[in-house]
């Protein structure tokens, strides 16, 4: 049980708001919140202290594009969902949430599950303290056109009736459908809306470059979500689908792989966020070819991976707002930090990459008042690594200490 008042004394504290590496500092905590950062010699004498003499502490990390529910992708399409129950999906979510938290990701924006509202249940179980996991913002279900990237496709026509209704909660065909579905998802407990605006790489059918929702449908989703204080994230690979989504007022573009220069300029001008999973393509290429994933999936991955990285670099140069998101679930959960080095490789400074997964991620989620910083009043969500992550962001792939809400969930300082 965590003491109501306690302190953490590392070798260094990395302030990602300023980019300063601060020696001789201590983090004071009261329960689950930070009470302040003080000089190490100013820790009150009656406060229990946890020393991390060889480690650097920074805010807990945030993955803004996670899929915690279900098994990791098999590369053989989503009809495999019909072989698993909702209970099985929920239990894999429990495992995935634990692995994500232990990897130092103390918060996650979960952007969709085919089996509707299992993510809501997982979020609520974590908040109740029944199971360990990150703080979750969840999408509830995908909003997708019939047969699109968020629908279960690839079935024989006479097997369509076998698809459980909870796998098609968000399927739409008209603008009125969109408004009805957005209300259904938000009333079901979701925190945001996730649109499938173009085709997907991992779906059984479809083309990532082809729009799957009209601008009118996208705008209707944004308007309806705004009435409930929720934002809209748009899965969008293709250039036209991205521009429809930006014009429709979405909060973020997810993936953005085939964005053209006009789209980059539009995002910079409107302040639309980019959340780009620029690590996952390498995982798919390596594991997918080794394990015999569907040729269509491997082809679409080839067509989007390098293009997405070039787009990412252009967005960095243009000043587009970028938040860290990995598409975890494509690869095993717990490897989320591997993408940080890709952010640096494709244009961000180490500080900008780390901010994308802390300060900037918090801003995207509307949680700037609670996560992403080590400041009085913020949650005591902290991670520690051996060394200076501003010199090598890949240090975050091997976190030695993780704290969420003032409670230690990983403690391997000497590993």
C-alpha cells in the first residue's frame, strides 16, 4: 500500500516541458498525485524516500494509437474474430494492458475494437483497480462503411448472418446512420469516436488509398461527437480521404501514409494532429513474411511503409502537431517504445520525440491537466531508465522503474 506522502529521489529528473536534465531533485507525492519537485536535500524528514541513484526519471509515456483488446494481428484478416468470444477478447485485453503498463506506458488512447465496448469494460476495470493497466481513453467501436476497413469482410455471402451484432455496431451507409451510430457509441461509454475514412492495410478487402466515408458523413460524426464533448480520430491512409477528414473537422489523422503536399499544408494550417505508426511496417514485413501472412496484406504494407515515413518527415518540417501512436496490436504489446527511435530517424529531435509521447500526447487527448508532466497536481505517473534518453531515446525500450498514480508497478533498477 502506498504511503499517503512519499518521495522518489533519482540521479536525474528529465523535465520534458523545458528539455532540462536536472540533478539532485526529488519528486514529492501525496497519494496518486505529485505534490512538487524539490531539491533532494529539501525532502521532509518524515517522508519515506525511494532512491533510484543510477536512473533518470521522466513522465510516464503515452501511446495515442493503441488496440489493447484481442490477440495481436495474425495477418490473415479479421474473419478470425468469429473464432473467439467476447470473453476471450476481454481476457487478452487484461494481458495486453498489463504488458503495456509494465513497458512504461501509463496512459493510452485506445482507438477501436471490432467487438464493441470490450475496451470500455477494460478501461472501467483498470479504473476500479481490478486489473493493472494504463489510463485509457477508448473509442468503443469503429465507425465504418459496409464492407469497409472497420467491418467484418471476406465472408461467403451465406455466412454473413453468422456475424454477431456486436461486431457491426458502427457500420454505416448514410449520414443519418453516422449520427445514430456516434450517439450509440458514446452512450455505450466511449470517450472518442474513431472513423475508418479510407481502406485499411490489414483488412480482408479494400485499398488504403480509397476513401470509404464521404466528407458529409465525416462532418456529421464530428458535429455529433462535439455535442457530447468528444473528439474524432480518423483512420486515413489515402490523400483524398485525409483531406475529406481534415475538411470535415476531425481532431487527428491516424496513419496518414499516402498524404500529399496539399494535405500536409492543410493539417499544418488547421492544427489537425498526426498520429503515425511508423514502426509497424518493419514488424509486418519481417514477421509477416516469416509467418506467411496474406500476400495482399504484405503488398499493401509495402505500398504504405516508406511513403508514410516520408510523409512523417514532411509533417515535422511543416510544423504539423504530432502525437505518439504505434498501432500496438499489430505487434506484441509491450514493445511500444520501439517507435521512438523512428521518430528521431525521420526528423524529430530526441526531445520532440519524447514530448510526442508525453506533453504533446496529453494535449491531443485533452489531458494536459493530469498526465505528461511531473508537476504539482499531475498524476504521479513516472518511468525511469539507465542513462539520458535525450542522448538515446531507445533507452525507453528498457525501462527499469514504472510508477502509476504513486504506486510502483515495475522495479528492476539494477537489470
